[in-house]
């Protein structure tokens, strides 16, 4: 639900960051629905004209990140 909220917020407001339009972090958004705890993570990908499978492949391969 926290991820959905951020997706909707980012789309509506043209965001390309982990920070929400209300300046919330992923930790803040998770805490709205339960307890985030210390071990939370977030992976974001922002692409206008890329398919879902292309995005997943990019995340799996870390394409374009030379030190990985």
C-alpha cells in the first residue's frame, strides 16, 4: 500500500525521487500502514517509454552502473 501510494503520488506530481510530494520517505509511508522496522528498502525505476520487463531486466543487471 505504501508503494502504491508513492506510485500514485509520483505519477500525479511528476516526481522522480524517493521523496513524496508531502516530503515523506519510504519509511514514513510504510509506517502509515504498520511498523516499518529497521530493515526496509526501496527500489525505484522511472522510465517514460520502457516496458515492465525492460525495467525489471535493468534492475536485475544494474545496467549503466559501472561499479556493480
